[in-house]
C-alpha cells in the first residue's frame, strides 16, 4: 500500500483531514519516516485506530505486543540488526511457519529476506504498533547500540544455534599473532561469545561470507546467503580492534600488521549439526578501519567421485587417460568460487586409491583427504622454498593451489617433466584463458608445451528447481533442432525458473557444472611450442573434437537442468 494512498484512504474514511495529511507528507520528506508513524506522533490519529483500519483494509490480524510474553529463542531467530533495521520481531514459530509482527505488512522485501535468513518456509505477517515493536526489540535483544560504552553481552544473540556446539580449530600461533591484553580488557569474554555465535549462525544458515565492516561510529557485521547480503549485527566502534585481532589470531595472521592486506584460515565444527567448515580470512585497510571478510566453505564427509560429478563421458575418459600417465602437468581452471577445489579433491582421491605418494600445497584445507599429505601455505612463507622442500620428499603427485609466483609454476613444470605429476588450480575463465595466463606470467611456451597434459575448465551455473520449473516456449526453434540433431537428444526440453517453497521462491536449488578439456596432444603441443596465436590453437582444438563450455551448457539446458537465459549468460 503506497504511503500517499494510505493517506487518501484515511482521509476518505474520515480518520484524518486533508490538511493533516499534507502536514504529515511534508514532514515525511524531511524525516523519511513511515507515514503512519508520523500521523501517530503528530497525534492526528491514535495507534489503535490506525491498526484497526489497516487490519480491516489488508485483512491481516493485529496484535498487542505489550500483552504477549514472547519466547526469547523465537525472537532471536531473526538477527537483531535486521529486526531493528526493518522494525519487525518474530513472535511465534511452529513447524515450518514463522509469525512476524511488523508495522508495515506490505514490506514484502523484508518478509522475503526473513524467509532467507531464518529458513522458515512460511513467514506470516501480523500488525503491531511501531512503538511496541521497538520496545519489544529492546526488551528481548537488549539495548546494545545505545552508545560508545554500550555493553555487548548480548551481541550476536540472533543465533539459533547454541554456540557451545561450535569448536574452532586454529592452525599455529606465534608471538607476532598474540593480542595485547589491554586492547580487550573486560570485553574479552563477550568478544569470544560474539565470534562463536557469529560463526555458528553463519554455518547454520549456509552463509558463504561474513563481512566485518568498520563504519565511522560502529562496526557493521553482515552475512551473505545465496548471493544476497543481510545485516547480522552491529557493535560499538571501541570493540573493532579487539574483534579483528581475535579473528586474526584464529587465522594465524599477524596482528601487528594493519595497513597491508593479509590472508589466513581456520576451521570450525558444529557437533550437533555434523557440520564442518574451513574459514578463509582476508583483511584490507579502508578509510574507517581494517575490513575483514570470512569465507566459509563446508567440508564434506565423502569426497565425490569423478564419475558422479556430471563430467561428460567424452571428457571424463580423456581426463582419466591423462591422470593415468605417470608424469605431466594438469591444470584445473575456472573463475573464483566455481567449484574447482571439489574437482581437485575428487581427482586427488582417485589418484590416492592407486597407492601413490601425494602432497598438496594449499591456501586452506577444505577437506581432509585420506592418502594425501596436506600442507598449508603460511602467510609469509616463500612458495618456491616450500615447493623445493616438498619435491625433495619424493612425491608421485603434487597439488598446487593458486599461487601468483611464476617461479613456482616454472619449478613444478620442470619437475613434471621428470617423474612427478602436478595438478595446479588456476583462476581463469576457460581453458584458453589459463594458457594465456601462463604466457602472461613469462613462462616459456616451450616449457608449457612439454609439461602440460591438459587443461580442464569448469563453470558453475544455477540449477533449476525440479519442483517448480516451467516449460520455456520462447527458446528459438533452431536451438531445439540443434539439440536434437547435433547433440542427439531425442526430446530436448527447455525450462525457466518459477519459484516455490522448496527453493525459497528463487527458482533454483544449488548449481550444476559445465566442463571443457583442452588435451595437449602432439599437434596442440606443437602449436603452443611454436608460439602460434591463441586463436589458432583454439580453432584447431575446436575443429578436432574439443567440446567447449557453451556446448556442454546447451546439452544440460536441453535436458532441463539449466535455464535458457542462464545458458546465454555463459561467456
């Protein structure tokens, strides 16, 4: 219900006058408040009469929060910062249904975000007075943000998981990562509680990132769930340094360095939920202070097999043939956060079953792999020195995660022409992009051509929800015919997203991977060694059997896994 229309309806009902409406609308331009709140504050209408009118008009039940005794656990299903920002509060939770009291039940965006944040499939709005909601929020969450000296004993109280379930596994601590006690003082216990609740909440809600953002007067903590960012909580500015330093210690990051970007990691485990995550931490100095991002990756109890990852058979058979070669360099590539580590771990798991000696040199551990000696890149270590030491350990296979040092790649490519196989994870948009990246690093075309066996590229694409996807009639007929004749799909079917309770009205559940493999056979190696233009290499590969990402995407679109629009977005 638009604010101006609300005012006109109140005038028509004889509850306020035209002059009173004009006065309220003028004040709204200056304060940005809701029109209803302004009318009540100016005493043009009472709260009871406004609620009664809205209830009848919208056919929504109204409640008196002053007469309700709410369950604190139910209230804290919604993060406090989000509740305050949208002036709403959870009042009842049963099965998969959550009842939320708010002053503006037409705030559908807030209701949708509540669904994402809480995991409840049905969120039912009820009406309540602005003032009653604000008072209830203070009562059940506590007045945490009232000033620079506000206590933080309840910070993070939005957690629906008992933080005592959370175990934090930190790797290493030296003198440089220790935090001066004077920075923390009496707030140390409260900060520890905040960190555990924040991590437990993020893991429970399947969040991918936690953003700790210093502002001028407060520190704002937000979480990213399914690509959307939500407010989690805010803390007093005076606690900024203590919070950042405590997380730095967990991630084995130097607390004395503030102006330079730093990286680290640790792991968490939620026992009751049988959930384990690796947490990558990165810092960056901004105008208002040191910003920090925590990237959560869930570990899996079972490493997937290469056979059940959706790799097309013609690619999988060639990839396995390359894996079985005793030496050489295999590159797994794709953009950031497109599932490369899962493919790497499935590959290492396959190689480990053959009894080979396997080492990994990783930024952070996402899973523990049986049969693999896993090592972690320390923040200030020299990768070349580390890799030389690992090569002296006589491995059959070495996995190398993303390293910016060209010398590291030269070293491992040289070693791969001997008796060692190397698997390297590299960020690039596709197989040819990875080749270009190596050349741009100054690695010789001859070395690449004589060491690399193949480049496996992949991209993640949103997977259509099987429960609600709709047929898409707008797909060009020529594409349908192409899928039938060229891809040999007898009955190609194209779909588009719709949205339902199962997919939280997004139209998607999870992702599907599309692949391509550039096999360095004799001719491709000759073209690369001869420093032919990349386009010539690409044209030859595509003309001699290589299936690009776009064709695999079309194949999976015609089978109903990917929407036509998402397929077109693949570049």
